[in-house]
C-alpha cells in the first residue's frame, strides 16, 4: 500500500499550526516516512499541486484569492482537515462575524487606500466555504492530538478527540476552579485537548480550542454577570477565539439582560 | 477487628518502616490545594486538611491509563507496571467511596485493571475534621468499620488504631513495639467524646431522608429544568465524586504501524457524547435528562440495587460546582419545590 498523499496549506493566521507540525521534532522523520508530503510551502521547496488523499488547512479565509485556492485544494483532496482554531472556528479575526458591518470596519482601518493584492472578505472559518471532514482545533494545535489523528488517518481508522470541556482535564490535574474564585474562565465553553495548560498555571482559560460539544453559554454568561463582569466584557472575552460559533449562541442573551435591567 | 493504641510521636517511625512495603502517598499541600501525593514521610503530609480535590479513586482507576498494547498478533495487558502503594490519611467518607467502587469493579464483573491496583494498594485511614461542606452525618459515613487495612483515630494524646485486615496486621507486626492493647476506662470515655464531637461538627444541613420517594415523586418536576438551565455541563462534579466511575476507551496507533495502545479515561454521564450510540441516536440529548440521571442514580436507583445511596457525603460536589448544583441543593430543591439562590 502506498503512503497517503498529503498537502499542508496555510491561510490567514499566524502559521503556528504548521510550525507546530515542524515542532514535532522527534516524530518528524516518522511523519515524513508515513505520509508522502506533496506540498508544504513552509517546510520544503518543489511543491506540487496534485491529487491528495488528505489536505491539512490552517487559517481562516479572508481574501478572494485565498477562497479560490481553498476551492482548488478541496477539488483535489479526498479529505480536508481544518487545523488550528482560525481554520476551525475563524479565530480572533472572525470575532465580529455575527455583528456584521464588515464594510464599515474595513473602511475604518484602510480608509480609501487602494489594496492591489486581492479583494478582502470578512474572515471566516474554512467550513463556511467548503466541506470539512475533520477539525483539529487549538491555538496552536497540540502535537499529541495532531499525531494521534494523523496516525489513525494513515491506519485507516477514525481519529478521536475529547468532546468534553477543558474543565475535565483541569480537574484531572486537580486544579481549583477559577470560576469559583469569581474570576472569568472560559473552561466550561471550551473543548478539551490542550491538557488544561493555562488553568494549571492559574491563568484562566481564554477559549482558544474553540467551543465544546455541548456548551451552556447562557449559564456561563449569567454566572459572570453575577460575578460583576459587564455584558460587554463577557461577550468580548467569550467570543475572542471562536467568535463566529459562540456569537450565534450569544445572540439574544444580551437582549435578555438589557430587558431585565429595564 | 482489633483496636490498638499508639503514641502519636511513634506514627512517623511507623510510616518510615512501612515504606519497605511500598510507596507512601498522603494528602499534601500544593499551593492552596490539597492533593494525594507521593511523600517521603509524615512531615510532608497535611492531616488537618478536610478533603483533597480528587478522591483516592485516582489510584485504583487513574484519570487516563493504558489498558494494553496491541499489534496485528494480539495484545499484552499492562497491569504489571503498578507499584505497591500505601495510601495514608484517607478519611472515612473516602473509604466508603472505595467500598462502592469495589462493589462495582470487583463483584459481578471483575475489572482486571482495577483489581490489580486494588490488590497493590493498602488503605491507611485517618480521622478527619469536618467542615461546613461535609455531609457524612446525613449519610451515616462519618465513621468506618471496615474496608481499610488500618485506621488511625486521633484522640489528641494518642491514636487508636483499628486493624481491618490481615495485611494491615502485617504492617503492625513490622513494629509491634509501637502498639499496645492497654485500653482503659479513660480511653473509652475519650473515644465516646470524640464520636459526639465529630457528629456535632457536621453542619451542612443536608437531609437525605426519604430520598428515593422524593425522587420518584419529583421525577417530572420543573425543578429539573431550572437546574439544567444553570448547569454549565462542565462535568467537574463527576470527576471529583468518589463513586463516579464512567469511562471511555480509545485506541492510539503508532504512526505508520499497526501497533498501538488501548487507553481508558474518565468520562461523565453529564456529557452528551456519553449517551450517544451508533446511528447518531442519543438517549440523553438534553442537559436536563443527564442532570436528572446523575442525581437519580446516586440517590434513588443505587438504593434499589445496593440498599443505600452511592453518595458518601464527602462534600466535593459542594466544594466544586461553580453554579452551586450539588447533592445538598438538589435534594433541597426537590423537597421544597424551589431552586435556591
């Protein structure tokens, strides 16, 4: 059996997920041995645009040129895997997606400057444009989760990711709950997989893995308001990384709060 | 059953001696937290701490562990890597919790991974100082008569040491000169005072009387919807509960090979994935159904099967839930038909 043909691509993001793949140091030879990497602009020259078994795509889509490239990758790939939070959920650049008003924001930043590169779009996650078979979230992705998924794809098995919130991993590590201290923590809204790195150092979860399987945004929102946070601050904090997704669930919550104030 | 007396200053020497049998673990401070950790001796333990974040179930049934290694020819169990461990400073509620786990993992279906760890673990209990979250009196778990190898009751001037198993007795025989059977009138009076004192310490207000009936009557109560609206589905309650034992199993494959491991990790019936079955059907798709399942399992269904609730009154759910959903508030809400603030 020949090795799976793989391409690794980056769009709008910090390239941290591709970097994390290269950072798999001691496993890199195994990785390059197990798959045939046809395209990985960050790591090699002589990249080919050919038929692929698996395409790994990092970053959100924010220009028309990127969109065309993405569609081209999709047309060549049997399986498309979104890697990293920008590709999976839009990332910080998609924070305002649900609010609308992209044109106005664009004008606020660029004024009437002529942008020659490519027409800009409101940044959106990859699955807003093409079919995505698998999401490997993270900011950046976790090496263990990535290698576990690749190993299974190569072996013809289904990858598995924790679907529960990061609170589970946090408790496994016997941390005190940051929410109980009255401080903001996005743990209950956020997918596990990072090993609860931040709360294990007493730093609140900022939600960089994106939304978990079954989050209760309303309960988290209400709890934080009770702890003294303003609705604006709560919204800003919990939509930071997975804005596109969480903002949909947030709609109506602020309204309820405002009605309650009346 | 045998009860011996020991001078308090001799405990340190005793623990030093029993380390010959295996690793010594006990409750120790880690910043503001108290967790069961491997210790060199008594001086590193905090025996005044009321509860650790996770109960000692983590030793018998770790958060995530490898069950076996496999390749295309078969599999090899990974039970031989378990060390001998002595857990010192386990409180009565947590020993009750281990007894519940024993029933589930060793009786009808013997779990080889649990059994191996249980066999290699000695439980040395210690009396505790309850706080406002403890519910042991309401659950009748504030004292313990069996399920441990040794149990140390601190009576200020000395320890009364319960010998609960032949393995516990073997430890005593490593240093027989540290123990005596000269128990007199004052010791009995002291012990009786201690029992009264302990009962008076528990003031959580928990009331589990009539619970199976209250749950049956309240099964369709809108109280559950109110609770579910508050619930964050974070699952912390199930991770810290001494009797929660749900797990998931997943294979990990070595890159580019057919070799791998099968791992087991803690899961929770509070999560939607847990009740998801092939074909996409979910038996408990709604949060309210999952919340109801957990509480009815602990405080109603378990009673019908094993004769008592599987809550041991340790207070960890009370200390852990960020939105104040726990066995005290839920039973109270059901009883009074009102969710407290």
